[in-house]
C-alpha cells in the first residue's frame, strides 16, 4: 500500500486559537475533526518564535544554535539538503504550495518536485503574484493586506474570497490531490501565510466574529515585570492599542484562521474523495504563535507561551486518537517523518527525535543571539528562559505564565540552567557586522517606527501604483532601501 504525507503549516497560529485546544469561541471545525482522529500534542514549542529560523529548524531537524539562523535574515551555517529533499529522493511525488520563507532561496525547489510559491511580499518570480497580475484583480497591490503602519489594524481583504491568498493555496492543493496518481507515494506541503498579520479575511468572512464577548487578552498584574520578555516595537501601550482595539484584532485574527480552517477541510475532503485519506499521515503545525494583546503586546519574538506554544496535530494511519503532554518541537518533524516512511537517516544529523516511537523530553528555543539573544529550555510542565540583554533568568511552571519563580535553591531550576547554559555556549550564530556609513563610522540605529514596524510594503510593483495616480497626487511609497526586506 502506498504511504502519503500531508504537512499543513499555518503562520503565527496560537495553539489555544483552535477549538481542539479548548477554545470555545473559535470556529475551526475542520481542525477539530482532524484532531478527533489524531494525536494532539499539548506541549509543542517552536524552536524559534519568528518565521525564518523556525522554518529552517523544521527543514533541517536542527535547533537554531546549530543552523546559524536565529532571526528573519539570510544568515545560516546549515549545509544539508533537508527533510523535504530526503523524502523526494526516496521516490515520493512531492509538491509544496504556499509560503516557505527560506529567504536565501525563496523561489528555489527546496527539494520538492513541484512548487507553487506564495511568499509574503509580491515578486515577479512569485506564482501568486503572477496569478494576481494576470487576473481581473491586477490592481490589488497589497494582496496580503496593507502592511507597514497598518500591520496591526483589522482589515477586510481587497480581494474576493475566490481570489484570496488563502483560497489560492487551498485550490492548488486540491488540484494536486485530484490529479494525483494514486499508485505513487504523495508528499504534499500546504503552507498558509495567514493568520499572520495583517489580519485581513475576505468578505463576508470578516463578519464571522463581531462580538465584544470575545475574552479579553490575558494581562496579569505581573505584566510590567515580564515586559523584558516581549518585543518592544509591538507593545500595545506604545502603539496605543486599547482593550477594545485588541478585541477587534482578535476577532479578525480568528476570522482569518477560520478561512484557513475551511481550506483545510477542502483539502481533507479531496483526500477522502480520492480514497487516499486512510493512507495519509496528516500533520498540522504552525511556525510560532501570536501574543494578540496578552501582556499588552502584539506579535511573536517571545518565549512566553502566547508566542512560543504551537499547535501540533498528527493523524497517523492505524493509530488511535490520543493527547500527549510531553514536550515536542518542529525539529522532531524530520526524524519522525523519515522513520514513519522507512527512509534511512543518520540520527546524528538531527536534534529532534522520532516522536511516534519516543516520548519528548526537553526542547529548546532561541530568538536572536549572543548579547541580544533570548534562549529557552522547556519541558512538559515548566520552562527556563534566559534574556542575555538583561542577563536574567526566568522560570515558569504554569501556562499562562504569571510569576518568575527562578531560584538557585530549586534543584529543577539548576538542572535546566545547566542544560540551557550548555545550549547557549554551543550557539554557532554570528552577529552581523555593523553597517558603516560613507565616513566609515557605524550607522546609528533609527528610532523605532511609531507604527510598530519599519516600512515593509510590497515594492516590486511600485511603478504600477504610481501610474494609477493622476497628476498632482503623489503617494508615499518609501520603503527600506527601496526593495523587499527579505
């Protein structure tokens, strides 16, 4: 019998945003149905709470201290081919649809037989960009929503549902399944950009959640003490995001996720109609979470569970549904899939383990490096975080985190500290050299943008945007160095 694998990736999806993880407000029937037949991991942790390094850790099966990438930049020391290539070389008919965010090779094969690309920003090489420019919607420039100063402002997509980026990924995935030769082994990756901000579901999905009854963000009394653990540019007080604004953002975030969930339902239905479902291992994960107003913060880049805890749902043919509380990570995906498919590999290549046949123990996570780095060691019931800039440790044994219980008199804390310190000492990341100006002196860092982020507009079609404006009306299309930041 053939073996098939479907890996579904969502971007910036919190575990607790899904009904199967206990959220009574969410509307995720497709994921909830999948979870009812799957192993649901309650303590899955990202290896890095930001897109690029997390996704490289998943491809490589290695932690960021080994890959050499711990931020959204092209730096890396990883020289392997990755798990996707290994599965393709084993004879699987492989296809990748959507965002992968490997910034050193955004539009390469990444080891797949076929790729339908939809990276975050428009680009002439991007398949979805070409789809839009050749469609009746060619004058929609910000097809993932307007970014920059609108990054954390709820938006309704300028595109109808049938042309929305989320729907396009669903369509390409369903088409691949429908045309698939079932005598072959399938490996399909369907990777959705949303619910990554801007939160911009299409109409009328934007009206899915409109109640103020949505739970308030979690803001404990210790929030000021924990602020060093969050990304400063997206502080809600600095961005002037009120309690009501945060609830609106949550509503649009959940609507964006529900539209992703709908596509997942379509993909699963296509497998069933093709009679492939019973032979398919289906894994749903996210690269990291989203603070969503918790602790008065938005975004990721934090080891607090809002940003570091991820959904990890795995349906394995012939295996009964269950829940597991052992700590697992995206680095476990490579050895797990290769073991399941019977593809030989060198265990020394991976930091992760085959979690189908082994329990998780401790996992690590990292954001940035050296004197700017934040590092974490997490188990099934607790975590230790080290903030290098503050030179301070934080220990938590609860979710959500409230009190820093770090104490050198605690034997468990000292056990985790020894392991975390060794992990930090082994970090291969190199801080990029400071940029120098014409005078040879380091360029002074710009002040934090008042809207939260530097300019990250779509820039490859700026000339088309300008041409749409009548004489006498100029639009502001400034961007970082006049090019995409990735």
